[in-house]
C-alpha cells in the first residue's frame, strides 16, 4: 500500500516532464530558418567569423 503513495507522485512527475518536453519541441519548430537564411548565415560566418577568430590575439598559441 505504501508503494501506491510513491507511485502517484512519480506518475505526476513523469506526466509533467513529458508535457514540458513536448511544449519545448514545439517552440523550436516555430523558429526554423529558411534554406536561404541558413546559406546566408553560413556564408557570412565563413567570410567574417572564421577569419576574425583565427587572427584574434587571444587565440594565438605562444
């Protein structure tokens, strides 16, 4: 009978965890970028981001 006292809260915690996980996944799908946006972002990173990181003084090995 004691195991029932532990089973009910455990079931509630599992249900809440599943609800939060599904709600979080929905928020991510709404924020998807188009293919053109992804290509533009990658292009800008390759043109500007990668070079500035390589030439940054804090990233130079001594």
